C-alpha cells in the first residue's frame, strides 16, 4: 500500500510529537526535509534540515542539502557574536 505524500508528511509530524530519541528525531526531520524539498517547499525544508543537523551533527546529507538551498548550516549570529567578543 503506497502512502501519499500529504499522508506521509502528517505521519512524520505525528512521529515527531511522540519520538524522544534524538537520533530518531533527526532521521524524521531529514525525511520530512527531503520530501519538502522535492515538493518545492524550500524554506520549510531548510528548517527541517537544520533541526536534523542540530540533533545529529554527523548527517552530512542534511549539510549538503542546506548548501544546495543556499542556506547556512549553522546560525551566523554565533560567528558574529564571537567576532564581536574578539574585537572588544
């Protein structure tokens, strides 16, 4: 039985509500992001790729996809704050 994309997306969102294991949550975010990217929902995809990386920094595919989207894989404000402290 094939699950249609909207049904699969809803199912994945429900899994995020129930899942406590960070690695499993990262995998769900990665799958959601991949589906959203394929359907042209790039902003939402980027959010899920970043959350996947936050939970599991070893997910190179999430980092690569963020690069394809032109999105940074880490918040830039952290770098700016660090530079600001160095100048002070």
